[in-house]
C-alpha cells in the first residue's frame, strides 16, 4: 500500500511478567521514504519488520528512525533495525536521551535494584524468561544517534513533523506532531486506557509534575488523532481532553 503522507499505527505484542503487553510504534510513509517512531521490545525485530511490510515498507525504504526516549520497550529493536536497513538510515533523538540510547550511560530506570528484583519474581514466571530479562537489562540494546533534535524543530519528512519537547517521563522525552494528518505521536507522554485518553503513567514517570506541565504545550496544535505508545489510537476532541487532563491534574 502506497499513499502520500500516510500514518500507520503498528502493534507489537510481547509476554511481560506473565501478561501480554502491546506497544504501538508509528510508521509514516510517503510512497518513497519511510519514518518509524520507536521500535518495540527487544527480540521483536521479526514482528516489527512484518508489521512494516504489511504497509509496503521494507527495511531498504526506511530513511529515518525517530526515538521518543530511552526506555527499553522503545529502543528494543533499534540496533537490529539499523542493521537490517539501508546504510543511509538515520537515528534521531533528543540530546538528553542520546548517551543512554548509545549505551554511553546506563538506562535511567534500569538500576542495580531493578535488576536484583528479577531474582525475587514469582516462581510461576519461567526461569528461562527471568534469565532472559536479566540478560537484557544487564546489556540493553544500543545504537548510534546520528542527529539530535530540539523542541519546536520541524523535520521535513512526510509532509512535515514537528518535534515537541515533553520531558517528565524521562528528561529528554519528545513527542511528534505530523502536520498533514494533524496526528500527535505522543510516546509515553499520554496513554490510552479502556478507550480513554489519560495522562502519563505515574509509576513509569520520573518527574510527574514536569510531565503534566509538558502537556500544556500540546494544545497549541490542532490534534485530530493521538497515537499513544501504550494503548494505541484515540480520536475525538483531543485538544479538549488534553486540557481536561491538565486541569484535573493541577487541581489534584
């Protein structure tokens, strides 16, 4: 399928802590070049390539990979995808996230305490799964970031993509606004739960106050659709719903 400035939400599912968890990378495709936002959990490269192929995008057509932030479920297949893609593919991220994505620094949320907790997981979780998780946490995926982007920068890909700084979930978290389709690719700045758009997940957000402040800048954009990395797509009166989240959070 080839269409001008098309936005496709991909779905990748994985077993996490004995439960199925789905994440939603976004593929932007103008018929000649393609941009992918985030890459899924580690060891999902086959599923990711299959999801892209469903929309007519093979790795050689991928020109750019945009990273919202450093978390493991976002960078999981980045090195494999870079390896599979054209040598000219570029990885873009915020400057604050770059050293973590490249492996120059340990991922902020993967602390020694977090790794140690794997040994105390319930016995019904298979030993092989626990060992695999521990190996990934001790040696997470990493790949070179070719270029850093800043808040408010407009990228020329697929008709225009505006970088929106939405720190809080991580220090350099960014979201993306696709101008032609009025689509917000929110990363983890927002989530969809039971069909409803909600604020960032408190238990996964490093600075909740900053994350909620970040939401206020989203309403300067005419948003018709949101793609949340956790929960998927939300449509409707998006701007009003984001304003409600910001107001209710400030009053709580």
